């Protein structure tokens, strides 16, 4: 089984001056390979053996691919972590994974260093312009297809995080999927502000672009104005992000010269469902179509995609990717007919190996190769998947099922609403009541009754939120995904009476 690093090094061999990382500093493929090889050599000098676990903490910077591919070249199993991880979180992952080395970017190293010292684990702090003196490892380790290459810990909504084991076969399969999905080639200029420690930024964006010889521009942290400037100045052809990023770019109060975005041929979105109004507005303003996809950490960030070579259906996340299969099943496990809503199941070469050291959790999630996603959706007669909601986000009000995403789609259509999250609030009368937590446009003057009146014209009465909470910002994860579980429900006032 070829190491994904071998694909990158092949470009270094054929054309060492080809640009791999375009910004914030330029690195050629030849320079990237040389750094990878010296890091791999340093790993061997530390006495680590193939498939030893290494915790790696770094932001979206050029050093990330230098060390990441250096670790893979040495045959390590890498666990990447959020740069905002606390001492307790790092301690848990080091202990659970059995890591023997912790590597951290100097600005995010304090907690990691404390944990490493307490657990008597080797620690390596990355400094800017750091010189690696070790002899280069000129040959990349050859993984077996089912060898665990990375372990990514899922945040989860309850219990301790679980380590998702993704194999080298998973990583290379994800690259093959997206190569065809967006017709990516060596001439493309890929750009993202997604965190590379997350599966979307790492497996979908970084691995795909560099394994196929394209260049990659990085931005950290995300800033809507800076992202727009990056597209313009570096003439990016493909950009990837999540809904909150596209929404923020749409709200930049700036005029652009004609043809400013003529280089941009496609934008890809994942992480959460994208409101239709955002898709239409983005295409109008930036002259570029956003293609939605769907994937989980457990599927290497890949499952379905609105393939550029097929009909794109806004509101859908597309058909199954290369060699993948999707099904929608009812509560009794039977496969549902086209258009029926049920839980999404996924099978294929991108599906994880298992949860690290979690036999029972693995058995609950995987059966006959099929992964239970925990998401609700429907598949049309042509195989296109539409995400309805998370199973756990479903609100049951007075016996009626209310899918928050459907309500959020309507709220996003209001010109004064920038962001919205719809959640269920316990209610003695209905069981659950529908609450909308919204962020308004700057200087907007909009009250709860006006929103309720507006939504009543567009939704059935039982779907209309009766509780409204106005906030300056919604809680978000590392990718910019809105985290409903972090909304403080105790601060959301209940209505005094039950009248519709």
C-alpha cells in the first residue's frame, strides 16, 4: 500500500520547483519533501517505531503539512488536536491513545508540555524557521491498507470523546473521491481557512490538493475580508469552507471590480447544511457555485457530494461518492423508499476502521460495513441525498415532528437575520416547544413578534417558533459549525401561555 506521502514526493521528484504551499509563505514540493524527510529522520532518532501514536497540535500554518507528512513518512499514527485544547483534554487523549510523543506549535504548546512532562512522554515544541539536523529518511514507510494512519477524537454530545481510526486506505480513497468530484488538477490553486486538525481541512482539502499536485493557500484565523482578498490576489480556483464562512463573506460591505473573482471556478461546503438563500446569494455576488457535500469524521469527511460533472441540486448534498453507498432506514432498520425520511447509513472505502479501543461503541456504529450516521435524511429517485437534521436535534412538539433545519431555512430568508439556530425547549404542555436563537444584522430593529408573524406566512403553524432569543453570536466549533449543544437553554425565557 503506498503511503499518501509518496504521491506528494512524486511531484517533488518530477518538478521540485512546483509550488505546494502558496501562502502565507511559499513552499515548493521539493522543499516540502526535504522537510518531511528530515522530520521523519528525527522521529526515528527519537526511537519511535511504525504505528506508534503521536499527538500533533498546530493551527492552519505551513508547518502543519511539513510535520504531518513527515510523521506519516516515518509510519506514525497521528492524532491531531484543536489548538484550543485544554490541559485536561490533551491529558485524556494522550492517555487514551497511548501516545509516546507530543508535538505542538510554540504558541499552543503550554498545556501540551505540562501533560507530556506529567506523563513522562517525549515532547517536541515547533518554533518558526526551526532547523532539523537529523539525517533525512529518504523512503516513506509503506502502510498496509488497514493500518491506522490517524486517530481523530470526536467531540460527541455526551460521554468522553471517542478516537476514530482512519486507515491509510481511507485517506487515499478520500483523495480519489474528490479528485473526480471537482475535476481537481495540478493547475488548480486551492484555498481554505478551515482548521487542518479537523477531518475536513486535513483529509479533504490538504490531502486532496497536495496529493494531486495542486497548490494550497492557507488562512488562519478565518476572516471574511481576508478570505475575499486571498481569492482575488492569489487567483484561487477552488475554495472550501463551512456555512458560517460563506455567510460572513456575503455580509462584507464592499464593492468589487468586474471580474474580481473570474479565477474562482468552484466552492465546496461541508460541516453543516447550507441554507438555499446563502447558495443563491453567493453565486450572485461571487459568480461561483457552492457545491455541498456530506461526510463525518467516521467517513474521512467524505460520503456524498454534488459532483461537478453531474447535475447539481441546490439543497441536496449530492449522490454517494466513488465506491460509496448510502441508505436511509426506518426505526426498524428497513430501507425506506425514495423521499421518505429516516436515518442515514453509509458504506464504502472511506468508512472508518473502528473506534480506538471501543469495541462496544464500534459494534453499535458499524454492522456489515454499514456506518450508522445519527443523521436524518431522504434520498430521491436519482440517489441524491438531502439532510434533514441530526436525530438528536429533532423536536417533537405535541406529537408532531419538527425538523429544525427546515425552520432555519425560513429564518435565513429574512434580510435582517444573519444566523439562526432552532432548538427544542422542554415544555409541560407540548413536551417540547420550539425556540429560535438568532443573530441580527447590525443596526437591525426586529422583535420576536415580527419574526413570528413573518414565519407564520411560510410555515405550518406547529413549526413556527414561539420562543425567541437574540444573541450577539452563536457558539461555534473549530470549523465554524454552530454548536447547538452549547446554547445556554437556561437563559431562554418560556412563553406565558399556549396559544397558537
